[in-house]
C-alpha cells in the first residue's frame, strides 16, 4: 500500500543518482509533479561515478536517515546498487534492476517503475496511432533497460526476441525469463527475423543515438527497416533519434522514450508521496 502524502515529512527531498546526469529531464518532471499535487519539495541530481562506490553507499545512508525521502536510480547503478538495499519488490527482483528506492519501515526498498512505465506508454502509443496490437516484439540490446522491457512484455503475453551484439548477454537475459520462452538472435539474423515476422514492434533499449552521439543508430544502416514494423526508441534525448528519423522517413509509426520517462517518473513519485500527478502537467513541463 502506498504511503499517504501526509505520512512523510515535508518539504520533500527527492533526487536521482547515476552517471553522468547532465542531460536529465527528471528535475523538470518532478518539479511539475510537486506543483501539480500542491506539495513542497525539491528534486536534485546526485551524480556518482561507478568508480566511487563509497559515495553511493553514503547517498543511501542519507535516504535511510530521512534526509532524502525518495531516490531514482539510472545507469550505471541500476544493478550494482542491489547489494546495498535491504529488500526488493517482486517486480525489481524479477527484473534484477532497480530505478526507484524508498524507505519502508526502516528498510531500503528497491522498486522498478521502468517496466510498467514502458508498457503504459507503449499501449498509449499503439492506441493513439490506431495500430492493432501486434503482440510480437524485437528488442535491441540486453542491458538493464532491456530486462525491464522484456519483463513488461512477457508479463503482458507478448512474444519476445532479443537481439544484441553481445550474444552471451542476450542468452543470460533469456534464461532469466525462461518461462516466457524469450528467443535470442544476433544481428546477422535480423533480415531473417524481419522476413518471418513482417508485423512487429522494434524496441531499442541501447544508448545508440543518444546525445552527443546522435549520428549512431542501433539498426544497421545497410539494412532497410521492415515495411510493417512499429518503432519504439527508449532514447529520448534527442527527441527524434536517428532510428526514429529513419522509421518516419520510411512511413513507419515511431516514437521516442519520452513518454516512458514521464510514466516511470509519475509512478515513482506516487510511491514516495501517495499522490498521482496528472500526466498532462508532466508533459507540459518537458515540452516547454
């Protein structure tokens, strides 16, 4: 059960840890959430290099003592932070990665709102684009973000294939979700997959195309995008990645991960405060 907003001290001190954090939109999103819910507080960035694990432990101590009331986690700490926590939600445990931490009855609890945030935004995109749900997905990448995406899709009954340049990492991910029969492919098999599965959602979970390397693309440049594919790129900076540009130029429906960012932030905010922020206010904050 979520805590009520009145059960925690105010003003709220919330924040994000990861590295680097220079281009994060999270402060804008959570400032809008606080304002929309009529709550006082701040949302700060706490960059911690992976080479300084003691700083990560010190930051969690501030959460444990109540100095910080809620913490988001992004790359590269989503998995490495697990041993520093007291407990995990069922979702975070299944995914093996955390993006949201709160204090529950004196214990640091790790949660993952990436999975439900992604699925909510994917369904919104398919519905608004009037696309029949294909229930078939090709996921590019096998890192922490891919784990959340695969978990969400498998939980919703989708058929999932994971393609990664590091094939062993993809196999390990598939073994984690073995009950859902996740398939694995390497990049040389992409043409064959596209031929056998003409209608599917192509989901990029890699950082390829992210600022400042906006010229990169996770889909091979010499390989045309499948004619009936739907493209969802988790990268949201820039708003239109090279992959999204290629898809739209080919007449394919395509969207960036900005909606997922907003959804996962709103779900984390609700965990911390008990308040459900209106999504329209969060969209206005990032679009301004």
